[in-house]
C-alpha cells in the first residue's frame, strides 16, 4: 500500500513532496489527492476528507498528514490517511505518481499497535509491537515502535501522533 495527504509538512530526504488522501466516493481536491480520483487502476482507497491529523516520524523522515479518519468499534481502534494502492500486481497494479499513506491500529494486546506507512517511496512496518497510548475517548493516540525487518528501513524509530 501507499498514499499521500494534503497539508503535509514533509521533512527529511524528500522535502517538498506533495502527498494525497481522500475516499473514492469523495476523493477531495486535487491538492489533497495528488490529482487521483480513486478510480485509477490499482487505487484501492483514498482517505482525505476526514478531520484527523496524523504526524509521523519514521527514521529521519517526518510528515504531518491531514484529512485522515479515525474509526472505533468495540475494542478496535484505527486511523488512516493517504492513498492505498495495489503494488502486488494481483488485479490492477498501480502505475501512477508516488503516493503516501499511514495506517495505525490497536491490537488485541492492550497497549500495543501496528504501524504501516509508505513515505518517500519507503515502506515502514511495526506489526503489533509498537507501544500505544490511546486516550479513553479514542480522539488522540501516541504510538512508538521500530520498523520491522520486512521494512525498507529496518530498525528505524517510528513515532506517530494521531488527533481525531
């Protein structure tokens, strides 16, 4: 997966790279979605029309992504912003411009979370070992972890702050 967001404030190796986010039904402005509508081959979902802000530091790359959405049901909580694409080649494979995405969620283990992000063309994952501090109302979260071996930057420190 990959994606991008409006209002991003990039820093790190790809300073100035625009990112996008939105939903296929309401992909938002071209600024937010990077010009994608959500119907392009390989675009799975665009999330850019929500109120959430996700700030992420992945190694030496940081982004401030706006337009995300938070969801919760029962004991499950998640937040996402960006353009999710199919990079595997199963079905329609995405071949468009670079996009960014950040998706976080809690796990069945209290105080733990997953982080999945594509920033500046690099994949960062912490698949269930990140420390999660989630506000009781689910409106803010702080997550800290380390990028897994399967990531493009193994061992990178990941810090994510979510405001819903």
